[in-house]
């Protein structure tokens, strides 16, 4: 399994860039995205940038990776704060399922009254 790492472009020379994550720099193949501006965030798999990320998405992805490392290390850390974008909101069903859920809830409520 390969996990994409969010990295920030430090310098760029066409289809090769120097990118950084957690203080570590590496040369990244930018062939799939083209040259990106310094400061851009990219998702890197096996030394190649595959997706351009917003700064927020890069932060959320880095937090999820930290949580994964914590679980793998079994360090007992509370990982809820690393998933704040998920734990601080209620789950949302897609619209087509929301209508079904509401209809089922109404049916269940009616059956309980009867």
C-alpha cells in the first residue's frame, strides 16, 4: 500500500521540484502536474506529485497521517484532535439518502405512536 504525503514546493525547475514535509526535503517528479509555484502543496506518492492540494487539505491529510503513525506506534495518544475536521461535525448523508432516512424515520415514529 502506498500513502500519499502532502509536501510543499520549496523550489522548482520544470518537471523536477524540491519539496518539504516535516523538515525533510526530497526531489519530486512533477511530470503529472507540471511546474508548480514555490509554496504550492502537492500530494506525493513514491517520489512523484500526483495531485495539487489546498493548504487546508494538505494540513488535514498531514494530521490524518500523524494519527495513523500514533495508532501504529500504540502510543496511547488521543487522536480525536488530529481528526478535528471530522469529530467536530455530525456525519452528513448524501441528499438521495437523506430523503430515504427521513421517510424511514417518519414511518418508525408513526408505528411507535400506533
